[in-house]
C-alpha cells in the first residue's frame, strides 16, 4: 500500500487529499525571489561569527515531478532564497533531517519499498550520496536523528511501524537494528491499519515518541543506545478519528503540542520524562475551519517556548498560539494566509527570526519574518518557486 494513494474515510468524505496529491502544473524552474529586509536577523555560526547566509534544503516527491533535493541558500537578514542546484539520485525525499554535527543530511525515500538515504554535506556545496538502507516497511514519511548522533529513527506510514539504523563515523547508515510495529490499539474509524507519521526524541533524550495517525495514538519507547533497539513503555490514545500527525515539545520537556490532522485540532499534552508517559489534554480548535476541512500538518515552537505556529493545509493558513501557564496552555492569537497552496511542513531558521513553509500544491516556499516579542508573522515577500516542495530545512 502506497501512502500517497491511500485516503482515510474522513478525507474521502470531505473531498480531502491523498498523501501527496498534487494540483496544478509543476513549476518549470527554481528561481530566486527577493524579499524585504528585516533587522537583526543575523545567524551565529559555530565559533561565534555572524553569517550572512545559511544553507537550505528542500524535499520533494520525484515520482510526482519533483527534481530531487532542492539546494539553496537564504539571506539571514532578508529571508531571500537563492537556488544553488539540485541533488539528484535520491528517490522521493519527502522529509529531511540533519546530523547534530551538521555534516550529514538524511532523507526518507517515501516509496513502497521504503528507505533512508545519507548524504555527506560538502563545505563547498559538493554533496555526496553515501548510500541507502531499507526501513523494512513501506512509505516512510518522517525521520530524525537521536541527539547522541549514533542512531537514525524513521516512521513508515504505509506499514505502520518504526525503524532504527546505526549511524557510522562517516555519517553513512548501517543495517537496520530494529523494526517495531504499531499492533495495538485497533485502527481508528475509516483507517485500514496503523500509519506511523512521526518519530522524535524527548528533549532530555530519555524516550522516543512515535505518532500514529491510523491508531489515534502516540507510542513511547526507550532506545537501547548500545543495541539500537526500541522497547515500548506506554502509549497514549486520542479521541477516535482524531488522526494525530505531528507533535512538538516545549523546551521544558514537560509538555508537547500535538496536531490532529483529521478532526482539525491541537492538543496540549503533559509529558513525564521519568516514565515517558504522554497525557493528551482536550483537543482545541486551530481557528482554521471544522473537522475534515483543514488537515493541520506540522506545529513548530520558538526556542523560548513562547509561541507555537501550526500549518493548516486545507485552509492555506498559519495559526499562531501563545504558550501560557509555563507550557500547560495554548491560546489562539490569529491565523494568517500562508501565501501558497497546501502548506505541508514548517521550519524556523536557527535564530528563530524566519519561518519557512513548504507549499506542496503551489510549488513554492513561503518565508515570514517572526517578531521576537509578539510572535507576529509578516510575509517576507513573494514565495520562492520550488516544484513539489513538501519539506524545507534551513540550517
């Protein structure tokens, strides 16, 4: 089963999208777009030096017309993106992550025979594909690097399981060390099985959490950092049909904010670092329409934990929330147009002054300035053209 051709009952009933339905003609070329300047947006590079530009990577679906991994740079003072080329030879790299030391890029290969690929990043932009390893499942859609830098974690959407691969000293991947299926609870209404959508490590590094849309659950695991194996310690369930997709942790590590794709809500979850248990609170509206119409995708949080931003694909908007009660509460402030069609993924620049949104259907990346005091989002100009942009990673 390919995740891009699979629709949930809720999506089908509302005329909703499949996982990678693309509307319209793909952009013919990637072009640089100038945007207005913003003050005090310099990024501090290793060694304490301010840098004027940062590298940018864009994930795509090559089977839907994407060119590969888009390469570019962004002006840290203005947000202007400049194309620098394309890395080819990586199939359907729909999600990207970087090693903590910045030396290696990792991409999922979201295909029936799922894989994960390592790419060595050259300082001069001469990047090298190190190889691909099978995930043991189908249609992997998310991956992350464990904070220790020794293990790559991936989520197989199609088969509903999560995988672990060792990371060698070169950054290349070793043979898979574990594959864990989400075999309970039973799939939610309209689902034909589990659909692992995200896998991340808690801020303290003590547990690995996997979000599963198909079972309306979030699973907590302990990672054996010697053997590279996962042991389930608990799981939390959401209301039937919620369709949890992605979560983001508060910097304190005591709360997480979980976007529910199918009932168009976001939930504040308590988190116990000792046990790994996640306790979801009551889902609350995103300000972007009713259930089955907006399909929120990814939440991100500012480094100080003051604001959460959420992309709403059906509504083509970004929701801004104030984080209250030391992380225990979210208050919706507003929604703003994303400036594109179907914002699949969000990312903040390292200094938090810029927010990037990958707009899958309009083949573009939108850039916003982030007010550091209020969290207000202001468009930085016309979106940057990028065919089938489904993930953006600014470094």
